[in-house]
C-alpha cells in the first residue's frame, strides 16, 4: 500500500497504511450485504478509489483563509466514502463532513470511522437540497468535494451553497468535463462562481485521464438555491 501511494508522491505513515488496509477489508465485507462498490479487487480498490480520491492532496491549490483556521471539507454524495473518507485518513488536521442520502452507506461509514478511530469525521444522512438550506451547513466549508454524483449543472446547485465565500467546490470528473462546463454556463452565472483551474491526472498509463475542476465561489449564494428536490433535476440551471 505504501509503495502505491509513494508512486503518486504521497507518503503515508504506518498508522495510515493500517487504516487503509482496515477500510479495504470493511468495504469488501459490508459490500456482501449492502451495495457499496462494483470494485472489490485489492489493487483496483487502491487505485480507483483510494489513489483517485487522494489526488486533491497533490493539487497545487492552497487552502483559502488563514493558516491557523481549521480546514472544513464537505463530501457531497460520498457513497462508500470517496473521496471524503480517504481525505480524512490522509489529513487528520482537516475536519471532514460526509453527506449521503442513503442511510445504509452512512451506517457503514459510521462503523469505519469508529474502527479506524478517526476523530475528524462527521456524518450526516440526508439530501444536499435540505442541508444546503440549513444555516449550520450553508457557507461553512473551505472546500466542497464530490465524485460521480451528478452532471455539473445539477452538482453546482447541490454544492456551491455550502462553500464559504472565496472557497472552492472541487469536482472530480472524467473526459466529458468540457461539455459539462459548456452546459453549466447559466449555473455558474446564477450561483456566482467561476472555474479557476483544471488539474489533470492519470491513474496509470492504460487508464483514461481524470480531472479536478476547481470552482471558486465569488459571493454568498442567492437564498433561492438550492431549490427543492425534483426541481433541480427536472429543470437544471
Ligand atoms: N462519491 C462516491 C459515490 C458515488 S454514487 C464515489 O465516487 O464512489 C452517488 C452517491 O450520491 C450515492 O451514494 C447517492 O446516495 C448520493 N446522492 C445522490 N444524490 C444526492 C443528493 N441530492 N444528496 C445527497 N446524496 C446524494
């Protein structure tokens, strides 16, 4: 495990290696009872879930805000914990909030958090559309991250309301990202945010390119966003 992370210039400690090992075992074990992932083979999980999720840590974007402030990160639609749980293991100083609308996945992540003795993880079961209108969540995060949850115009409405002014929404995307950006022009405008940077990476020589889109929030979000569930998908911005 250490060698694979090192191949991507990420050094992990013995404790972190043990935590990833345990996380892998729990993922495979729970996956027999509840649907968590289609990938279960050891190396594939490490590359496609762990290393892929970890790419934010390699990025050159530094965190907004004062250095001594706690960095707060929200993973929206975390599923089995990607990328959020991986970031929590790698960065014990960051406070990570994981949200998902499926109760069983949050139950799994609760168990993982306890087994790995992670003290920087908070878990919430529910929808982006509801938490996004809750003052305890709105505008509270330096970074919001999300992988494989929705098309960008929908995802922006889910995620931008949670971001602090000048903070970033980081979207993990595949090769269609340019088209999704074109389709999101109105959403960028309505939600007052801008694409600042795109970082590219590959998991291996054989794999397709992957992208991290860094979208910065300019101003507080208009209170009408996010709209109600259903509305966002039916009439995306
Ligand atoms: N991010 C994970 C999971 C992707 S599957 C990964 O990359 O592996 C998408 C997840 O998003 C599902 O677990 C689903 O329950 C959750 N989800 C979809 N729409 C949501 C919403 N509006 N609010 C909260 N969670 C949502």
